[in-house]
């Protein structure tokens, strides 16, 4: 699983139970896709540049 360079300051890949997740560095919430994580960053944390990754 790869995180776009623009979002790497806000997201990280973590292993949990042998499954890779994308985790928010700010609050720790986990996601299965970059699209869902980007939507979270834009709506919860107000990071506008994330919108280009889910629209």
C-alpha cells in the first residue's frame, strides 16, 4: 500500500493483525484506502489538499 507523497506528513501505513491499514498521524484513525483517509483529512482535520485524492 502506497501513500501519495503529498499526504505522507498526515498518513502512515501500519500493520494490525497481519493486515495493512492507513492511519491518520493526527488522531490514529485507521482506513483501508487512500480515498477514505483523504476524505477524513479534508473533513475532520481541514486539510484541503487531500480533496484531490477522493474527488
